[in-house]
C-alpha cells in the first residue's frame, strides 16, 4: 500500500525522532539513578566510554544498566514508530551506529573500553530482537480473523 512506499524524508524524520527519544529515555534513566543511587551525571557520561566499568567505578554498573534500559526503550520506540518487523534491524543498528559516532565526535577519538563496546553490542542485539517481537505482535493484530 501507500505506507510501504519509499519516503526518504519520512525515514530521516523517523531516525531523528527515535534517536532523540532514545537519548531522552537514556538520560531520564540516568536522572532516576542519580536520585535513587546518587550516581554523578553530566553530559560527558552520555557520550563517553570511560565510566563504563564494573570494577573501579561504582557508578559504572548503574551506567551499564541505564544504557541497557535505554535500549529497551529504543525497542519500544522502534516498534511503535516503524511497526514493521523487517525494518527493526535497520533502525536498531542506526541507533547504535549514531550513538557510536556521537561518542567518537565527543571524545575526539575511538572509544577504547571493552565493557562499553560489550554493553553497546548486547544492548543493540537485545533492542533489535525485542523490537522485532513487539512489531510482530502489532502486525498480527492487523490480521482479521473473520470477515
């Protein structure tokens, strides 16, 4: 139908909306963790790999969970915005890749923290799989059972 027609402007707007809402969710979780657990937050930690550590920084574990919760929110955002399971991989990868490039831009170098990469990888895979699951649930609702 008309909905499946290639519309690059719509796609760009969807990417901007999903990416912006992803950061809103991620920073919202960071804010909640600030109040609940007293973690120190700044614009720096959103686009940095260094604080993502399990051993030396107690806030590191909270940061990992905040990013993972951000990815869960991302899967909900993708499923409600896109509503097509076959497009979830594209949009999920876009969120992760844009976050990666925003981090490079902020750091002026490539991230070097393996824990950050692992969190990004696992979170990204989880986001895509959950978004696909939610989209399939949405797509199944559209099928009429009787005429």
